[in-house]
């Protein structure tokens, strides 16, 4: 949810910035973009697609999740010179670190699970187990490695849809906002031709 809000805010502010300055809203050329598609597809299979999320073993889900996060981190590194990607990369690295150190899933405390699901029936989740078909594993704070990087932040309680998110998610959201806002900035200059570039047409001798 936090990423969706950041994307919407960044897109609207970038478009407004371009409109006010009478510029075109231009995207940046990105390298290894196929890694993003591969990571999204992998996470959809293990978390959302009914035919696979229930049939894949826990160890397979954890390995696919870690590898998909690694793919996103490689994508961020390949585009580190693009606005916002240092924040995106930092957030992905923080998330990957806490996920890898806690068995391949994002840790979340029992207290946060109770806050997320106050009406959940008894026995619907267990400490030390994966939370439903999602990306989280329920762990007490004292048993979590690098607890401060886990899904410990909470959305406003008054919202009908509650979410928990990590510090890494905050960095990713800020990076996405920065990227989309920067697209409404000045036009990017074309790369200069190399000094040894041979002109298309040689001057005609008189």
C-alpha cells in the first residue's frame, strides 16, 4: 500500500511539474528491466496464483522469494545513476538482508499480526510459521534477527485496510516517488559523440 501511494503521488507530482514547466513527461532508459518482470511473475506464482501458492513447498517458496528480491536488487544496481534508484536499492538491500537472515521470509511479530487480523479465528496462524500464503513469517521480537528491519511499522489504525511495512519499504517508496517526480524535470541531454567518431559524410575537397 505504501508503494502504491508513493507511485500515485510521484506520478501526479511529476506530471504537474512537467505541465507547469511546459515540458514533456519523459521516462528514463532503464537497464535489465526484464528482471523486474521476472521477479513480479515469480512472486505472483508463490503468493497469489492459487494453483501454485498452495502446492509449492515452503523451502521452494523461500528460495524463490529470496532470488526474486536479489533480481530486483541487481536491477536497482544496474540503474543506480538514475534518479531515485539509490533509495530503491537501499530499501531492497534492507529487505533482502532481513528476509535472508530470518529463513527466507519477512518477519512480523505476533502483536502486529493480531493488530492486522483482530477478528481472525483462534489457530488461524502460528508463531514460527508462515502467515497464510503471504511473504511473512510470525516471529517474536526477541527471536527475530535485525527486528528493526522487519514489518514493524503500521498504517493508521482508523483506516479500514490495515497494512504493516518495513523500513526497506519506506526507502523503496521514497525512491519510486523521486523517480516519477524526476520524469517531469528538464529534458535529458543526448550522450556526446565519442571523440574518435567518424562523421557520416566527409567534407568535399575543393
